[in-house]
């Protein structure tokens, strides 16, 4: 199928390359001309109007921009350019209540809206992207071939006993429900991510300050080999420690990109206890006042999976 992509940063460019590798044709636009020319095989667009003009109906336009004003204005402009039965896809980390509002607004013009919580970071091109999707049934069915290409689904993930491996969830993407549900599930995913990262960071901080002369890179490496706490985050931790056991290149000023706050807010709205996730968020706030080895390890993990750059100061 044909896909329009707006926003060619680390994730957007990776999505385009993986889609084209699966035989999908892509029309792309970014405010940086070099980002467009770097995508060999894709058709470049001068602006949003040009991108829409180069797509066949029903059009599918994926917006991969930072959550907030730039995504809001881009989708609003697309809403004026697109036509009935076209599809707008937001793959960024948008707040789910904004999805619900946008879907209702676009529906008045007959334009369908799909929110895709996208996980995979800078490794998505190689490993595939895990996607949590909010959409009506018809829009999801139309885009299913694209999602199947972008998802891992390559047989490298062990089968879950009793699970049909032909199900989309077993292949790395899921139709969560109505508009907003995809980003809601991704929001909780990122809240959990905060807690997992904090647990690793605190554990290694205790190891570092113990009475023993422990080899931190070796400990991370051995835990990757069959332990019950093995994970991709531990893989990234091992790689970071092997490169520099003291993590000297990291200041330990750890950012939060919004989803952790939204997760805690949702827990409060639903009266659901979320002690670990809340504490992990507050730990990031504290890192901006005084750093620790644990904070440096958090920064190293964020850089490892998403290419995230540290905050520069403790203002």
C-alpha cells in the first residue's frame, strides 16, 4: 500500500525504511530537506499539500512528530487538505484524550483517525516496531498490511504456550479499541518502563557502593544469561557499562517526556495505587537537583533505546 509520512526523525525515518523494505510505497515530508533526500526510494514532498496531492485515495498519512503544538497544528492542517475516507495516523506519544477529541473533529469531515502507540526506538528498523493501535474496525483492517510489515513478526520471538502465533498481538501489534485506546496503552507501557529502568538503576547503584570490588559490566552481562530479570533494558545497561563502567559521559540529569506524568494522573483518576511508577517519576524530578550513579544509568538506558539526549542543566 501507499503511505505518507510527516516527520523524518529517528523513528519516522525508521518506519519509512521498514515500510519500503516490505514493498510499501512512501511519500515523505520533513521541514529539513536533508531528511527527505536521505530516504532513497521514497518520493519527497515540498509541503503537506504536495504530500497529499501525491497520495492515492483513500490516503493514509502518518504523523511522527513530538507530542504537543507541532502535532496539533500538523493534524489540523491535514484535516483541511484530506477528504472523506482518508486516514490520519498519529504515531507519536500523544495524550490519549487529545486523540479522542481529534477523532471526533475529523469524523465530522468523514476523515478517519488512528492513534498508534509506537515502541521500538532507534532499533525499530532492525527489530520491528511494537504498535498499540486505537481505531475503528474499518480503518484498522485497511492499514493491517502496513502494521504487519512494521511489526517484528519474524519468528524470532518464542511462542507463548497456548497462543496462536498468527494473531497480530503475537506478531507485535494490537488493535486496542476505539480512538485514544492505542495511546492510552502506550502511556501505561511507558509508565512501566520508568519503573523497570528505575529498578535496574537503583540495584546497580547499590552494587557500586557496596564493600566489594564488583565488576559491574560483568554482573550486567551474567544477568543477561538466563536470569529472571533479563530484558532488552538490561541488554542496553550491559552495553553502556561495557563501554564505560563509570558512565563518565552522562551527567545523570534524567528527562521525562510526559507519559510518566500522564500515567500517574490516570492512576489518580481511577484510584489505582501505583507506588512504583509514581516513585520512578519523582526520581527523575530529583535527578535534576542532584545526580547519582543510578541517574547516569537511567540516562544511558534512555540513550540506548531511543537516542534521547540528556537535559543540560538542573534548572
